[in-house]
């Protein structure tokens, strides 16, 4: 185990009708005027935005609305939110929706008190020193942004640069999680969320740090639950218990309680980011394509770890003389699960093109000097090879 | 899953020499003068108290010392701390030691700003509305107080009343966890800590709430790790990895991440409190005696749950036609493990007397109206029967 700090100060209100708590929670964190930030019309049509606004008004908090966040949220909307928030003098930003609305809300919350271009934070030029308190009313179990320190924004006008950052000031002050709000999600989006959560855990699970039994076992527990309950949620979209398990699992998968004390990888996320940036595919779908390819490519790097994953999460029978066989069977079952819930597994299904691979590989943001990731650090050639395994 | 809130805002600094961070962390939470609260001489002899004090002084924070907290910490010391803290004008209370020092520090932190007798909080007469920020430098992995909302204090002069409370204002602002500080613990105390952690999880695990796969699996993951790493720590007291796993597991076991969304029991803790109060035994040792007895007594209440525990934590082979046999074998293995690490299993080993059982049963604080606990609520007769099973 390596030394670590862990800080997850978010107050979570979880359950049926939890959104009615928004006003009380916002008040507790000192809000007098909140920017309500959301994406498409669905939160308006469903009445959710009105309910949240009513709860805030009843707590004596004024509101300003800003909608129009798109999947893979864009810097242009963040600039708009910062300008609006400053003009209106808001002292809290509340994202209502999925990861995109909340990630965009986080960027606005950091940008409002900053005397420069918020993109400096995402472009590794500056560190956040101050942010408005952030609230979250979640409608999609996937990115874990409701409890995480991260936010990912795309700068369309700068060659579709997609950049993620992590900072404790980006952890929401409070998050409201009502599993019923996810009932109406299309099966495809539910499945993308499932793929995303599993990826958040696997990025931490694939580690070279020895002696991490506790976080290994906890990670396996959460992955196994996501697989079991994910299947149910796809089959029965209004099954409260399955939706509730997924919603809480999405938070646990990414607030870093499963990542403490271990080196983490995060190369598949970087490789996926370019698929999203170039083809506009959903993050979870891109991960479903990239992650099994990455696992296949790095199988030999730690057969024992892959065999353990195969056994403990995908019920592959131990075969101690044939760890490679176990590891391969584990990846096969992982892919079969992703396919079962409706995820793509290949470039073709995603609409990505083989001839773009050199371009994609050249775009990937390298996180480890000249290399990508930490489990088995990848050169640009390796990255291209991983993409090829996903053809 | 039932509706819940979850809030664990503590900042954890974990690793070798983590205590050197104390000053920086205390400053971040606004301290200018801190009460350093501790127990026996060991933190002085080891130099830990000096190191913590130096770190605080280097951060420009004044300190006042108050030692002498005893195991099963007493109200009299809390009164002393409140008086000293007020006189000295401290604005933070830092517990340095195990659960006793930190629980006492929590009571002092709540008592200083309260215009009445702090015991009102523990006697269910008042709710805490304000507390000084609390710091923790942990030397013992056991009670989970470093991340929990709880504090247990005994009022000797009031018939040894031992009362625990839970309030989010009692969660430490920061906790410093250095596994090396636990190297010198006697094996007996290490084992008591292990029994206490397992009990914290089992009190939550024994639940009537259906559809709790996520918290079930996470709980099993942590219990299995505690058993595995506990064995190692007893055998090799200076094994960093085992000590580190236990130290973090102790936090996870009790900050309630394993308890959210489910009804919890907590009857074994109440039954143990009377053993500690009357015979002065270590809390973990008392739990080792009471918990298996409680499990045996309530076996029929949920054979499937006990069989699941037996299989997933104690590796009992599934035998679907004989859940009772599996459940019993699970308890046998649990007891064998406790015995292996040096814990008592009977009243006799604890120095408790059969003839005291009616008196003990009459003392137990009932948490569920006229009954105790929520898994299989116990009458006073049931409580006496549980004690008898531990003879």
C-alpha cells in the first residue's frame, strides 16, 4: 500500500423524492442565489427542474437557469455560465442531470472566482485555488461526478481537445440521488453508465502496487454487484432496487475509496477520450470498445491479477496451472456481458475507422512522460496496437 | 434499500510519518490553539506526542496537553477537558491515541461550546448543535472513531452508565493514520481491535432490509480482509502491509459506507457495554464473547444470511440443502478465528460471572422500545439467554 490522502466531504441524500431536499442542503452550504445548470429538455419535461427550483425557492434561495449542456460538455457553455453567473452574482452552481451537466457546473464553479481563462485549469497551466460550492441533482448513474473530484470538458474550437482534471474543490458540497429519476433512461444510456462505472473501477484495479487486498476485494464486490444489478436494470428499467444499487455503485466507483493506496492506470480513459472527441460517441460506449482491447493487450503484464479478476468477478473456476486461460476467459465474459447489455465492442459498431488509428493514437494525451498510463505504460505504437485489437 | 444520507467529511492522511501533517491539517481547519488529549504515558514515551506538538507549533498553533484518558473513557475526564479547554480558549481538540482518547476528545469538543452539562447529549436529553473541530492522531486500529460520528463515554459515578451517541458534528475534521504507530501494540490489544472492527461490520450486516447486495458484498470484502490481514498482524506485528490494511479497514468498517440503505442491529454492542462497565474488560474482548453467542441465538431468524456469511467470509462450501449446517459452521469458524488471535470466547475467560446475568440483562440499554436491536429484537429474557450461551 502506498501513502495516500482521502477526502470525500460530499453530503449525499439518497432515496425516493430526495430532490425535495435540494433547498435545505443548498441553504446549509450558504447559498443565496444558485445557477441551475442542465442539459436537454428532459429535466424540464419531467418536471424535475421545477421541483428542484421550488425546493430552492422555499428555502429562500434565488435561482438562475442555464440549459443546453451537451454530452461531452463543451468549453463554450462553460464560458457562458461563468459570464451569466458573475453577472447574476450567484454563490452556488447546481448541476441537474448526468455527468455532463455536473461536470460543466463544476467548471463554472471554478471559473467564476478565477481571474483568468478557466481553461487554464484543464490545460494544466494553473491549479484551482477557489471554487463556488457545487450542488448536484443526478439523473444518470455513470460518471460518478456526484462524489468525485473530477470534471471533463471538451474545447471544440481547439481541435476537440478533451481534458479531465481532478481537484478536491470540485467535489460537490451535496449530491441528491433519487434512483427513480433514472427509470426513463433509454437502455443504451443505462448500459453506457454501467460500462463507465466498471471502467472507473478497472482503471484503479489494474495496478502494480502490491499488498492491496482490501481495495482489491472491495473493488471486486462493487464490480460484481454492478454486473448483477446492471443486468436487472436493463431488463426491468423500473426495478427500484437495481436502479438504486447502480446509482450508489456509480458514486462508490469513483469517489476513490476503491483507489486509495494504489497506483492507478487511467490509460483506457485517455484512449476513449479521443474516440468521443473525434466521433462524438458516448463515453461509456467508447470504453466498452477500448477497455477489453487494453486488457487483452496487457494480459501478460500480470496474468495473476487478470486471473483473480476473472475468478472473483466473472466466476471463472480457478485453474492454477493455467492462469492465462483464466485471464482470457475473464475478458471473454466481460465482453459477453457488455454485449448482452447492448454495448458495442468494435470500432465498426462505434462508427470509428481503422484508417484513423494513427491520427487517434497521435492525439492521445500522454499521462506518464512519453508514455500513457501506469499499469503497463504504453508508447504511441502500443496505443495504436490497442486500437487495432478493437477493430 | 432504504433511503439514507451519508456524510463522511473527514480528511484522512494515511501512511508512514503521517503525523508530521498534523500542524498543516489543523491550520487548514482554522486552529490557533489546540487541546492535545491522550491516555497513558505510551504516546509520551514513544515521542509521538512531541512530534505532533512540534508539527502544530511549526504551523503556528499553540497547544495545551491533557492526558490520563483511561480505556472505556470516563465523564470525569471530559469535565476536566471542557474546563481546561474553556479556560485556555482552545479552538480545536485533538485526540492522540486509540478510540478512548479520541472519543473523549469528541465529547470535550461538543461540551466546550455547550451551555450545560455535556452528559445531556449522552443521556438522550439534548442534541449537539455545535462542536469545536476535532482532530485525530490514531495509534490503534479498532473503534473506527477516526472516521465515525460516534463517541462512547462511561459515567462511573452514575452506576457505570456507558452510553454511545452518533452525530455528524462528531466526525473528525481530519485524521492522521500511520500504521507504524501500531507496531508496538500488544497482541491482545491488536486482537481486540480486530474483534471490534468485525463487530462494527456485523452489526450492520445482520439486517432485515432486502436487496442490499452492494453493501453486503462490500462488507464481506472488508471482513475477509480483516480476517486474512489480522492473522498476519498477530503473527508479525511489524508487518507494515497487514497493519496498514487493518488500520484502513477499521475506518471503513465504521464510517457507515457499509451500513447505508439498511436497517442496522447494534444489540451486541449494547450487551457488551455492560460487560465493560461491570468488569472493566476491553470492548473488543467483550464483543468476542457476546457476538458469537448472539449469532447462535438468532441463527434461525435468517439462516440464508448466516449461510451467505459463512460462505463468503469463512469459505464454507455451499450446501443448499443444509443452510443451517452452513450457518453453524460459519459461526464455528468465526469463533476459531477469534480464539486463534487470542480472544476470549466465554464469560469465564472474561472474568464475568453466571450469577450476574440477571443484573447484566437488567442494565442493558434498550434501543428499540421495550426491546433491544432490530435484526431479531431481544427482550430482557432473550438478553439473558444470549449471555448464557456465552458461558
